[in-house]
C-alpha cells in the first residue's frame, strides 16, 4: 500500500540517477560524532552506537522474524505486543495497545523534562510476501553482500519500515546506555494497518489521552532510510492522498448477465458483466487513455506554486533523465512530455490508475466461460485540496450518470493528501541536521505516493509531519527487500550512521 | 475448452427445463433388449451387458484415475498408451500412437467384414481440476448418491468424455463376450488435446493411412451421455467454430508505459498498458456492450434456414424458459429478447466473449502498482461460413486500424464451424435408433459450443459427424463432474442402458 516506502520508492526511482555532485566524504558513526563535536553528552551517546552494533542488528533480525500482516490477520496480537515491548525497552513509558475497529495501535511517551515534544509515527506491520520469489528467506533477515553497497540485511520489512524504526529505537537505547537524558520529549504512535491504507489509524489518534499528548507536539516524523544509492537525500513536504477501491461488475447486481459463471457459448444470448466493466472503465479516462474523465475530478486540485515548481526544476537539473527512464523501463513520458514537465505532472496531477484486473478465468491458457463477475482494482492519487471522500463521491456520481450505477465501488482504504510548510521547525531542523552532516538536502513538493500524514497535518492536530533518517535500503513491497548495515560507500550510511543521524536530529530538535 | 461436453453443457442448460411430455417408461438394459427383440445376435450381445457391469464400471474408474491433461503435460505418454490398451482390449487392431507436433493421437480399426464402416472420435484427455473444489476426490471416481438421479460415478472426465467412451468400448466388449461379429467396421481416431482446442488433431487425420481408412467411412460420431435430467435427447447437426486467444497489452511491445511493474504513483507521468487494453477492448463491441464491432465480423455469417428456425421454435415450445433462466441465473436475455428469439441468437450469432481479465495485482485487497502488462482472454464463436483464420485476421486488422497494432493477439486454439446434413445416414440412423428406444429426439441446428467436427465435415473428408448415446451426466470442466451409473428414473439410462444404446446404434448402422 501507499506508505512511507511507497513514497520513498517512487521518489527514489526518480532520483536514483542523480548526478548532483555531492561529495560527503563521511565515514559512519565515528565521523558523525567528531563532526558534531562540542556537546559532551552527544559525544557520549554517539560513542555507544558502535558498541551496541551487534545487539541493534540482532533486534532488527528478531523483529523481521515476526511479520504482522493485517491483510492476512498474521501475528495479531503478537505483533503489537512485540511493538509495545520494543517501545518499553527503548525507554517509553505508559506503553499500551490502543484498540481500534481493526488492528490495535501502540502508544507510549518519554517525558525527558525537555521544552520540546516531538511525535514519532511507526508502522509495525509489513507487506505480504511470497517466499519463493526471494533469493534469501524473507523472515530470516540474513546478511547479504551487495556490490557497490556493502552488507545488507535482507528480509520483509527491512526498509519498510522496521530497519529505520529499529535504528531510531537504537538511538534511544544509546541515550539510555550513556546515561543521558533525551533533549526532547517523545510521543510514539504506532499502527498495524499501514499496508492496508490505515483504515483505522484515525481512531488511534482520536483516543483522548493520545490526542492530548499529540497536541503538545511540535511535529511528527517517521524514521526512514532517506539516502539514495549515491547518498543523496530529499526532504519531502507532503504526499498525495490515495483512494484504493474495487469496481465490481456482477450479473447479480446488474440484473443482467448470469448470476454465476456459465459456458461462454451462452454469450450469444446473455449479457456479459465483463463487457459492462470494460465499458464503465473506458468512461473513466479521456480518449488519450490517461487523463481522468470523472466529472469534477480536478475541481479542487491546487496547481503547483512557483516555489514548488522551482524545487522540481532544481531536482530535474541534478538528475539524469536517461537513468530514471532506464530504471523504470520507460521510453516516453506520457503525452511525450520532457523531463521537467514529466516531474511537474508527477507532482501536480491526480490520477486514476488500474492496479489490477481480475475477471473470469485467470489461469494459464483459456477456459470457455462467460464470467458472472469482473473486478478492476483502482487507485486514485489526490493532490491538495482534493479529499478522499469527495473524490469517491465524484467517481460514484460519474458511474451513475453514465449508466453504471450497478457497478459496486468498494473502497478498501485511503486518505487525504498531506502537506507541511517548509518553514516549520520540523522541516527546518531536518534541513539543518542534514547540512550539518555534510549533505545537501533537496526540498521536494510532495511524494507522488502516499502516507497517512493527513491525520497529523489536518484538523484537529494540524502538525507538521515528515520523514527523517540517513541510511539506505530498497525493495519495499518487493522480493529481496533490504536495509544497509555495513556501507562500503562513505557517502551512504549503514546501521550505525543511520542511528547517529537520529541522535543528531533529536539534539537539533532539542 | 470447447468440446463435446461444452456443446452438451450449453445445450443442456437450455433444455434442462424441458417440459416435453416424453414418457419413455424404459427400464435399463433388460427392457432395451426386449424392445429390440427379434435379432438373436443382438439379444445375445445385450444379455452380456448386465453380467459385465462390475468390470465396465471398474474400467471407467481406473481410467479416471489416470488424467491426461495437455495444458499441464500430465500423463504423457502414459495417457495415450492407456488409450491404446483400452482400444486393443475392445477388439481394435493395428492400434498405434500417431505422433503430432503436440500430444499423440491414437488410431485403431475393426474389420468386421461388414458393408458399412463408421468412424469413432474419442478424446482421451480431460480438463484441469482443482481437487479442493470437489466434494469427492476427482481421481477416485467414487460412487455417490444423487437425489432424483440414482448412483453416479464422480470424477474428472466422468462425463467429458471417459464415461460415454468407456460405455462405447463396453458395447464392443459385449460383442466379444457374446462371440458375435460387429455389424459395422470401425475406425477409431483419438486425440489428447481436445481440452486445449485440438491444435494438432488435423495432423492425426492427415496421416496417410488414417486418412485412407477415414475415407471409407460413412460418417463419424463421438459417444456422449445425451440424455438430460428428464431423459430427453437432442440430435445436433453441428457446432459453432471457436477461436480462443489472448490479447496482451504490454509496455514492452507498445513502446509506452513501463517495461516492468512500477509504483502506481508514477501513473501521473507514465502511460498505462492496462488503460490501453481497456480502450482496445472497448472498440470490439458496439455501444450496446455486446454486439461484435470488428469490421466485417458478420460478413460470412449465414442466417438460419427456415428449417433451422423451425427446429428452434419447436424446442422453445417444449422447454420452460423460466427454468432455463433459473438454472443460468439470468433475469433478461440480451437486448431483452423473448425466449424464441434468445434461442435464435444462441444458434445464429457469432460472439466475442471475454473469458478472463488478468492484469497487475490480482490477489485479495489492493497493491499500488502500475502494471506493465494486462491480458484479456477472449473466445470468439463462429457460425457457418465463417472460418477461424479469417475471423482472426479481421480482429487483427480491426485492432491495427484503431491504433492498437501493438496489442499481441495470441491464438491458443480453435477451429471452424461444423455442420452435418440432417438427411445423412449418420443422423437418420440416430433418429431412428432413439425412436426405436422410445424417445422423441429433437433436431437442433447446431451446438452453440464447439467441437472439432470440422476436421471430418470439411475437405478432404466431408463426412457427416455427430454425437450419439443415451445416459446422463454433467459437470464438464466443473467440480463434481459425474456420469450416471444406476438410474433411479426409468426415463434416464444408467451405465448398462448407455452401453445398450450403442449396441442398438451399431446394429442400426449395419
């Protein structure tokens, strides 16, 4: 589903070919410690990181071995209970499971007596996986050598999101080990349904004592492995919203066609719900086969600001289009747009995408049936100020208007877009921290993917929200997902450097 | 695939609700024997049938235990070798496997010194199956009680086509056991790829010595379980042709969109091969969502003759529309046609049907991908004088004309329509035999399904071709397929009655 690593994935695919001439020349934790220098407390905390390397890695591997998958009802309540134990071990107090209509959230806080309170968003669930597709068993979290990168930990959830989250917890444990107080107070909110589009996370947030604690925060961030393969980082100011749904055409609901699969010869005398679906789908896009044709779809879509366009132009100039095209296997952008304009579209355009088609016989070869049902799996991406509810209503109205009122629209998940001000303390501290660590972070208007930041950035909280963290990994939702442990490239941080980046960020926030 | 039981299936679904006042009052073999009476030889042969009941049933059960499935390359060469052994046991001589570019055919003959030579068409393969969907293990061929029917043998291939074929072989074994000569010479041609649309059966027929033997025949028939649940029988004069194919839209072939699945957020800037497929599909039917819109599709389609229309009207009058609708789960025929006109469509209209849609993510819930490929599984049914090759060409020309030349058209199987004259000896003898057995057979213009009869009815053989046999079964291609063994309804024949019907037919042909 749409979540941090989706965001990261789409972004990384566009920046993987970066030609920006960054020259960090950083070595992991030791250099970070030296670079941050003066503060004795911080030096003491950073000094713990290499000593705790083995236990930090082991904790990640053990967490990966327990996959919580809401779509499969896998490892509940073990998954949230394990999450709660991890939080307690890292020093969170008042840790508890927050019941929802779906899988429980997990809450905890650390009162360090600091002036500033920051919220942290975790997901403890992971995406489904098919072990046969992996080169290394996805729950064994083995260490694997990757040419040009170093040693990675390969397993489901390694980068999305257990690796970065474990690194953040490791940072807190370094404070504990050094006997130092945190420079900020923390509020932790975790969910277990991120991979099914966070259908109940708003219930966690709306829980009175959780809400009260969040209201004290200056912002919220999710730990991420924010470095691309060349070491570059972006600071994203938001994300598109998303609606995931199924369009289901069935003889039963239509009142035409068969109520169960019948022999295909009968199509001579019996309507086909599959043709009906094809016709309905065809109305959703213009003749160009791409532009959404749902009435009013773009009404609330805000155009990019001049500042946002500038960010895109800067990124385009630093990034090799040819490499991005090669990675994606794309020869032409839509409408044969140039590189800058393709990125403008990526950032500004709401979309209607077919994720999947499933109808009738789907196995090898053919089978002569007239299917009674056909399904299109759709995702719609939304930009500010579109909302999930309004867009869903417009889709339904469109279908009804065009004679497809019988087609079921089953929304399975989704949420509104999220946007955070570049001037917020959260973002400014991110930029400052990255720069202090020798990086040249690029601002980016929003992820074209999605994460449920709206629960923080919308009313009643209206908090700045983002992602932060050095380190590298990839393969979210795919086989052979990994998180970098020992980096062979000094520009890219491994486990210890990622942990150190969180220590730096916490001090900068404090 | 499209084969005898497809034909039967679609037909049976339309006649299952028959209200024709047939009153056979037949009991199984003994009565059939009495009814046929005079000929001492025949009486002696028929008398063997009840004695051989157990071994005839056992032979069927053992055959079902060995499923030959071309699509899965299952049980080759064991399947054709077993078929050859069955033929030898039934008295065929010169039995041999006929190699083809695919799975082998099986050939054999019986020279009884008779004036007439008849060809028999067998398929030794069966449809794929999913054991979990069955209430009885599909290869165990268990005996199961069915309310209103009696004892059935349940297993894959029970009715399509091993049951009827084994009954025909049992009839030949009854001649052997009685020490009587066959009244006709027989030529047996078997194929093992019927369920994948007989892509190489014409090679079997074209084998010089096979062709030479077939040229001596007055016609060809396939054994079937021809009785519906109420005992009624139809004599079908042909079948529609069929083309099965996949339409494949891919980024790779299109040169637009991604070459592999990418994150769905990229749809803002990247074309979607799935939308491309939806648009292509949409051009294949008229705005009514049903009528084929491929240019020239109907050009060669012959209208029904007055005689054919009369057959349909007679059938409609004898068959309860409401029951047929209930069985199919259909509330309205296409275009809201009445019962007679819906049957006219069934018989006269060529079709373009979507058997299946497969694109992107097809599992439970959603997955935010922009798929690089989407596939529609299509079958087209053809009426005389359309041909498979010409119709395929027209489809390809249509796609190219409408801007979809990149969409791959992969034909997986199919063949031309087949039609046999009602005045042929084959058909007249069928009608006479059924009537002699107390039934009132209905002539039917053609099956709306398909079987590869064209290899017999077209040049160079130009033989009449059809199906024959009493008995009952259903579930071809579906779970819980069965063939009736002990009938509790005197109007419907079980195993012994089905075998006896073949004895009667062979004498009538002789």
